[in-house]
């Protein structure tokens, strides 16, 4: 007796674009050559891609990080007027203010959520789905907030727990290669999640009462799978010596240079304008 073996496919060809699924029988009236012909036009695709597979598609990985940065930058932009007022009137420590602002901005925007707890030394952690017209992936979104006086607006200080990159740079004339301890893909009981790390830097000036918010910088740090593209050796990268004293046994720190990261990839660093200026995405395509 013949068997009916259904399979679902998505068309590759424009004239099949309206077809979303079809069952093809393997009865004798459908010879194997016909089945093969249909399969040449169509392919099966899982709903969720394996984040680890992105090591073989780095352009797709960069696109995910770019879209994630757009979302965070827009959330911060929408919240900027509240941020200015809070910096002026709140009496809390500015670092605490920065952390609260980022959480409130992201909560106001809202993102998809996977019921999975993430761990890490960052202010905002969210296990979520990232959706694209052609695929979806589980994402571990980490957003860390920094607040510092305007003199330090060009950098953000990191710990190794906040990056999946190896930190290759020159310090005191010697090459260093320190591994970041954040996994490129976070494994949980609920599945695999792509690590995406974004930093929000609030730069301010102290006033007699409160603080004046001068600038907001939002930056996407590359996932460790992109190591060879961005930091293949200590001579190529965007790291500066951290604010720690190894001679005193202080934990390793490193500073992310926004200017150097932007020089490596323009869109990875965005400056959120303060009112009344509109937000213009800064990219190679929008550069003069």
C-alpha cells in the first residue's frame, strides 16, 4: 500500500509567493521526480533558528544587533524629556538615576518576553523573541546604563561579565587578551538565547541643585562571534585601558571607546538628541 507523507514548504519563487503550505502525496501518480521538482522550488524552515548557527551567517547576526540597537535608541529618544526632568530634580545618585531611566524607557516601549530568568551584571535583562520576516530567534537582551560627568562622555567602563568578546588591546605597552565571560549564546532550560549587549551612557553636568543632562549615547557591542571582524588582534579594536589598578589587585576593567567603535562601524554608536532636535539614525547610508 502506498503512503501519504505530508510536508509543508515555503516557496522560493515569486510565482509561488501566495502558497504557504501544501500536502504532496507520494502515491504512484506522483513519481519521485515530481516530488524532487517541488522540493527544488520549496524548502522547509523551522520557526526558530539556532543562535549558534549565526556564526555561519555573520551578516544576519549584525542585522539582528542593528535592529536591536534601533529599538533601544528609539525607546531612549521617546523618554528623553522625562530623563532631562529626572536628572534635574532627582536627589538620587546619578548612576542609580541612569539605571532607572533605562528600565523605565524600555518598560514604556515594551518588548516581547520569554518566561525565562537571565543572570548577569547589567541593569536591564530580558529574554525575548526577535522576529524577522524570514526567521525568528530567542534573544538574551542585556542593556547596561552608565552615568558620568560630561568629561567622560567618550567611553563606557566594562567588566568581563558584560561582553562575550575577547578583550584584545594594548595596556602599559603590553598586549593583552582577556576573555569576556558572557557567553555568545546563553543556554537555559528554556532553550538557547543569542546574547546582545547594548550600553546607554548618560553624560551630565552638576548644578547647584540636580544635574543637567548633556548627551545620551547608545552603543551596540558586537557579539563574540564577530571577534575577527572587530577585534582580531590588540592593534585593531576599540578598547582603552580600564579604570582599575592591577598592582592593587583590583578586578579587571576596560573602557569601550565610542569613537573607535563608531569608526569601525558607524551605526553601532548613536547619539540621542535632546529636545527639540529630531532623531536621525547615523549610518553609512545617511553619512554625508
